[in-house]
């Protein structure tokens, strides 16, 4: 039980931080890769088969952005006055992971997703990437898939952090945000404060692996330092936090980790005066898998707000 909790925490903290594959966690056994694809024990075999079917039917294409090949998928029709939704995957994931969410949303809206450099079928980065570097790729993708249309970003985990960092510098284009259990904007400081370097072996490994990934030591090589949350204007923002307190099961440090995560989610509310926080009561880290209706409803609300 303790090992399963630690593995789930690595998905949320380490892989959420920036894409460790299981990712900066190379010493984990191959079985952990499967658990990453099935983040909660409550998911049924039927649910797994449905996700596999959605992934098999998922189509994408390669485009050139900033001299790199980027894997992009878009579906649904663009309606006048409505924004394009861009989904941003978490660390260690790719566009296929988002296929079910994209399919559901695209019945009403134009929805796209893409693999960041170092993830999925996109090129590997040339070296360490800053958030600004990754932002140039996102801008290039949006230029090609959204044109002059407004955009709503919906990001999970590190994708949520990335969305929150990107939006303030692109207020002319980004008109709404949904952050699905986004990585805390102060995660490195939180971990250093909560789990000391001389902690028990498992807790110390969780701490050290996460910090390594934040420093760019994962496939995406994305460096994500702590920083203040800046305003993205008065756009609609929904922040959704996991409700199942799985981090709390980590011996000694679990409650503090959950408290830190909650504080981080509240920090993201500073993105806009029109921000609100809700809790997905039945979800662990993968809210859009555990409670897809919650994620869909939030994104559709923000789309409606951005279009009004």
C-alpha cells in the first residue's frame, strides 16, 4: 500500500512537475509505467478499454514550429466568436492521454492539443528549455491552428502551470484558463520545506526526483522554477483541485504535502479577478480521467465566459 501511494505521488509531484517519462524516475520498474496510464485504483477494466479505443481512433498531424516537428491534433468546428480550446498535457503524458477529453469537448467547440518538445511524437528539445522557450512553441502552434481566434487554455498538472505562466504574457490571445490540479507555482520551495534532505529513503527519493525534474532533468528538459503568479487580466479562470487526499497517505509528510498543494491551487487564483476554485471530490491527480464531466463542464463554462 505504501509503495502504491508513493508511486501515485511520483506521478502527481515528479511527473506533474515536468514530464519525467516515468521520467526523471528512471529507476522505477516498468510496471510503474502502466500505473501512470491508470492513475487511480478505482478505474474499471471497461474504462481502460474505452480509453484505449479512444486513443486508437485519435488522429494527429505533424507541423513545423521554430524549426521543430510538433505533433498536433485538432477536432470539432470553429464557430464565429467562440474561442479555440487548447489542451495542455501533464508531464510524462501526450496528446493521446487527452483524446477522450478532446473528443467530448469537440462536439461543441474547436479543440486542439499538442505534444510539447520531448513528449509524445514531437521532436526532442535541443537542450534545456525555459518556460519562455516552450511558450514560443505554443505560440507557433496557435498561429497555425487558431489563427486570429481567441484561445482558452486548459492544462493538467505541469500543463496547468505552463498555462498559468504563458497567459499573462499573451493577454491579446488567451481569453480563458482552466487549471486541472495544476503544479504549484512554489513546488520546489514547498518540497524543500516539507520533506528534509535527511528524510526516510522513500520520501527523500520523492523529494529529490521531483526537484531534479523541476530543474529540467526529464525528457522535456523543461526548467520550471518557482515564481509569483502574475495577472492574466480579467479573464475567466477555473482552478480545479483533486478531492481524494492520496498524498495524505504518505507517512509523516502526507498532510503537509496536501496542505502545500492546496495553497498552491489558491495561489493560481491570482491569475484573474474572475477566478474560482473548486474541488473534484472523487478525483486523484487525473481529474479529467476520474471525473471527466467535471473537467468538460469547467472548460465549457470558461469558453462561454470568454465568448461573451
